[in-house]
């Protein structure tokens, strides 16, 4: 679970709220700037632009992480 609970909007029924860049960085234990670089290069977990904010689906982050271990 991410260190902070800063998320956008309320979760849909049974779904976790989307994670912010800071949430994903804390979960993965990497700097925020690394996520922005990965996003620019097309690497890393899939991200979404929600308004002016970048958000991540927690399930997709976990899936991406498990794929990296393979």
C-alpha cells in the first residue's frame, strides 16, 4: 500500500482509488523523477492523465512489477 492516501476522486465500488506519482514512487521505493522519466521514455507502469494530474491504477502497477520479476 502506498505511504500516502492522496488519490483522485472516490473509488468505484470494490476498486481502489488511483495512485498519484508520489504513491507509486513510495510503493516501488524509487524517486518521483524516475517515474516521470519512465513515462517520458514509454517505460514503467502504465499511467493516465486525469485532468492535469498523472495517475496510476494500483492493479496495473502490481502487474507491471510482477512482470519485471519474470
